[in-house]
C-alpha cells in the first residue's frame, strides 16, 4: 500500500481571523456543543418544556462545565503549569477533562432545576444524550492535536481496524504509530447514544432518571477500559483519576438504579413520551 505515503499530519490551525489563528480543536469542540444543543432542544420541544428557560440552563451548564473541565485538568497536571501560569488559559492547545465538565455541568443543572422547579430526573435525562453526542464529536479535537492516544503499535494493527488512511497517519507521532483511543471513545459514545434512543422508544422500559443513569454506567464502563490504554492519563499518585472515577460512577449509578426500581416513585416513560 503506497497511497498513504504522501499523507501529511493535519495542521492544527483551521484558518485565521486576521492575525489570530483559529484551531481545529476549538472548532470541533464548538461543533460538538452545537450538535448536542440541537439534540437537547429537540427533546425540550418534545416534552413541551419552556425553550427559553432550557436555553438558559444549557448555556450556563456549558459555560460552567467548560471552566470546570479546564480546572480539573490543570489541578491534576499542576506540574505542567506551576512555572507558567499564563499557559493555564491556552485552551486551544488542548487540556480539558471531560469528567470535570460533566461534574460542573451536572451541578449547574441541579442548581437551576431547583430555581425553575423542573423535575431533576427529567432534566438530566434530556441532557444526557446531548452530552454523549457532544463528547463523541469533541473527541476528534484530540485527534487533531494528536493527544489522548494509546500505546505505540504497528501500522498493520491500525490497518486491521479498516481505518481511513488520514486517521492512521494522524496517529503517527514522531515516526511511531499509536492506538487511536480517541476514536474508541467516540464510537463507544455513539453506540451508547443509539442504545439510549432505542430504549426510550420502548414503552415502560425506563423510568425518569434512568437515561442519565445509563449514560453514567455506559460511559463509565467504556472510559474505565479506554483510560487503561492511554499514555497521557491524569494521575493522583499511582491512580489513574478518570479510571477510578469511572468505576465509582458505574457502581454508584447501578446502586441508585436498583434502589429506585425497588422503591419506585417515578413514572415510566409512556408511548407519548417516547415518540
């Protein structure tokens, strides 16, 4: 196979606005947010909820979530920033942690649902699929930056996955090929989103809050495994932070789901809820 020889690494700069470069990382993260927002608003409309209030909630969840995602990353990578504080703000270079964003966004939703007197479980159920879609798209920002990859492997193993040549070549860093763990997580999230869409259309299969719990379990399982393949994990001592947090969320979410089923107080989604 010789067609891949001429392929070059993708330029991280998408275009320029005057003298300022606009990076693919930011563009892709933005596209993920827009796609997630579109899915979120679609669900809000279907549920007959206040769209203006829903927009406010999503807006602040994104802002606070993004800030928390950066803080989370910086805290667990402090050695990289202690001597250069200004680099903390260089988000176009990468360096945001999904779990930080999930925590910040979830706390924002909890706070605002109390203010607006919306059902918390329903609000989280509406937000979870949107978050999963945004994550699936956003991971491609890591692809452009050649980060969040796995261990070194032979090109033949990447070819065995039937990946496009541009993906394979972008995984070539300083002459060595690496596992595209960003892609594993992106596909895992899309598969999870498909399962959520299927389950929601089955009358009586889910009760309020279980879409969000499914997200935590599904993402947690996938992330725990994929994190073990990565070479750039955030550590707390000898512990991979995201891997440990994933396992905790899986156990807690399953426990909450079992408890809520045994002490059922919330209604199941009906056919009208799921069309």
